[in-house]
């Protein structure tokens, strides 16, 4: 099976990300979920937001106008090449790209008002560990919103295509579909 998906989807170490390729192949449908993720995370003006698995910065791009000049968006990604693409794309003073593993975030407890993870958690070796890290860096009254891959009945737009692809790649059906999940810490 070929892994030549385009420079914006899988990037070899030391190679630059082609953000326009990512936008053409993945960004065009993944951005449709971002407004729901931002609403679920209750992102508001002045918020400190952590965008885990920021990639080329799709969610961060839509977050910046909401948080405004008094807010901050930190885009964390394990891939330096993706962060470079995000940095080039979002040349904004209130966006800070940080190389970080979502399962071992380099931030203090309670550092963020909101944590987002747009289509990244399903690629973590231990998604539960990632969720614990998201909660750890979240302030007490903050919100976490995660968009992950799901089943065709819950994501019909992507589900039909993913269902067809899964016939040829039967070991990857759970990596091909999408839905938004929200986690709110228990504040009692």
C-alpha cells in the first residue's frame, strides 16, 4: 500500500509541511467541525486556549479572533514540521507554537481556560493518558472539547467515504470517521 498521501498529510522528518496540501485534502472537511469544538469548549474573549495536535493550525486560526488581543492560543504538536506550517500560517502575536507530546504536556496544572484537540486524540498511543493531561492543564472552571473519529452513522459526511475506504483497509475503520465529544471536569 502506498503512503504517498500528499505533503500536508504525512510528513517525513526534516521535510517541510505543505499547508496548502493539508488544506486541500483534510482541512476542507475537518474545519467544518471546528466551530462546534470552539462552542463546546466555551472559548471566549481573553481566554488562554491550548490547541493540542494543532497541526497546521486550523482550530487555532478560528480560535484567535474569538480570544482577541487579550487572549492567547498555544498550538501544541508533536511534529516540528507541522508546527512550522502553523507558525508560517498564523503569524500572530497571540499564537505560540510549542513542540509537545499531548500525553506529556509541558505546562503547569490549571494553565488554560480551554483545551481543544481537533482530530488528533485518535492518533495518541494512549488516548486516556492524553485526556488526563488535558484535564491536568485545565483550570477548575475550564472546558475541554475533543473532535475524534467515530462511526459512519454519527458522521455521515465523512462516514460514507470512510466506509468505502475501510473495505480496502479493514484494519483502520476506527481511524476514518468523526464526531465531537466534550469533557467537563467535575467541579464539586
